[in-house]
């Protein structure tokens, strides 16, 4: 055995981040972002400086021009090595990609790099550092900047274009590309959720959103702007009509039946009949993670809720339910609330509630793998898919979720509770779920719902229905 293996030397590289380990413990971390490089030793920042490339750039415009030239030059080199036999066979995917902080970026990238002979991905890549990361030391050769599509299409003659959208500002550029393509044939939308008001609020179309596509609600315009989510869910105004009219696209892929039902709920029968909607799935990822004792000998059960907490995930109700259970069972439960801005949740000063705000990926997966129950609730699902649930299924974990939130064929692996649930009912469901763990073969689920399986299903559908 080599000395470095005995000492536990290891190096990990992720987006804009390098870690080095000794004895399995990270002791040096290097991070860089928008020109700043930071170096940490044993968790303490010891150095911060500007990268030379950014120091030499006089302004943002020059920076963007340099990045664009770098990306386009690299894209040309990739395209020149292409096999001409792929012409008319490939599909162009338009989507956000890492490091954008949305699950859609992660899932698009992992789905469409597994079969690089079938897909090319076009994205608004911010810097050449991001581009190098996405190309993964040459192992990935099907990622291009948005501005390169026309040149790539001259050579590839793409058979189809798919525009991947979610409900946040991250997807503005992809929406613009879909609108720009209006009138072209062989296009589709892949919607990761039905509710799109969050996306539209971040665009130039929000000011005419109600007037142009939902004029019957003009009298409610103040409510639309001040309480958009509740208005949209109460009135089935998700933005689908606006999207269809802006893009002219009638072919839509979604991840679950709930999304399909909500699209139908918004539209008139005549509008809905013109659409062709196909249900796909959100891939289940194989994850390798540590398992730790989180109870520290103090608690019988450790439960957790993962993802951005808030009203839409009944975070406050989960806190109240655990308080209720601990009154009944003499503090037998520990609750972990883990996710971005988790520190905003009111823990009621309970020492059995732990907040983990914005954990790094390894830490998140360790927590997911170590709890007795993961509580992933949605009182009113709007066709979205949960990346956390997919990751938990990949770990073979015990999950409590809301009726109608998880895809129908995956509900059998989860404990279910009503979407609208009282604190008392939720506490009872938690008690039953930790005592009766669901046992299932996670590897068979991973195989059935893998990134490759989704890639093949999507490609097979388009080849069978369009090309042949």
C-alpha cells in the first residue's frame, strides 16, 4: 500500500472548489468565484485574492467578451471532431446548467451527458471556468454556449429542440430562446413544474401577464402582485397559457401526472386538446454516503426535513409535531432542518432541533443517509418534482411525504400523509413512520429511474414519433 493511502490523502474537485484530505479529514479547501480565490486551512480562511485574469480585465464588458471568445473557440474545436454520421439524429437541449443553484441544472446535465451521441446541451455559461468544469477534463463533449447554436445546427441539423424550464429567474434566457424560435418546427417544452409565475415575474412579460393572457383577473391585479403564489394556486393561473402563446409550442414533457392534471385545470378544453403532453420522470440517483450516529446517545429517533424550508413544506408544522411528540415520549425525537436559509426557521428555542443551513453536498448526503425518517411535505403540490425525494430513494431511506407529491409509481416506497394535515395528525404519522420503516431495494429503483433510462426514454419517444 502506498504511503498516501495509509495517510488517507485524497483530493476532490467540484464546481469552483478543490478539497484535500488527510486521514479522511478535509484540511485544505480552495474556492473561487467571480474572480475571487479563497484558501481555507482546517476551516479557517487564511488567504483571499483576485485572480489575475479578472484583474487584467478593465470592465465587465471586456470580461464577458473574453469569456465568449474562449467558449466559442473551444466549442468550434469540439464540433470539428464530430462524426458526420450524427447529422439529423441529435436532439438539442436548452437548459440552465451547474453552477446555477437550481435542481433543474443538476438533473439536465446528468441526464444528457450520459449519451453524448444523442444530445447536445446549450446553456448560458457565465465564465470559461464554468465551461471547463462542465466539460469535465474532456470527458464531456456535448455542452455549448447558447450563442453557438446556429453554428452547431449548420453542421448537425438537429432533429428536435427541447427547452427545459423551472419556476425561477434562472430560466429567463431559456424562455427567451424558446420565444425566439416561435414558428419553427420540432420543438418541445420540458417543464419541471407547472407553476411558472416565479419565472414570469423575473421577465419583461410580467407587466402584461394578466392583461394579455388572464384578463378576467384584472380586478385582482394587486393580489396577483402581492400574493402571487396563493393567487395562482387558488385560481389555477400557472402561466401555461402565457407560455404556449409566447412560444407556440404544443409538445410538453412533465415529470408526473399531477403536472399534467394542473395544465388541464388551467386551460379550456379547446386549448388543452391542442397539446401533446407526455409524462416522464425525475431520475433517482445512486449516492454513496457515510452513515453516522446523529442521536449522540440522547435520542431514540432522528428525523429531518431537507430542502429550502417554509410554508410550502409545512416546516413550522413539522417543528410543532416534534414538540408534541417529545412531550408525549420524553424527548425521544431529534429534528434536523437542513437546507438553504434553514436558519430562518423558528425552532422555539428547543435544544432537540438542529439547524443545518446550506450544507455542502457530502454533509447533506451523510445527513440524508443517517436519519431514521425524512419528512418531505407539500400541502399543495404544483407538479414539481423533489430532488430530495429522488436522492433519498437512491439511498433507500425511510420517507414521509404528502399524497399526490411523489409520482404514483414511487408512492409505494413512501409513507403518505394528507396534504392538508393538522399538527396532531402529522405527529401521529411521524410516530408510525419511524416505527415501521419501508423496506425496498434501492438499486432496482435506481436502475428503473436512472439518468440513462430517462435519456433513452426521451430519445426513443422523439425518434419514434418524429424522425421515423
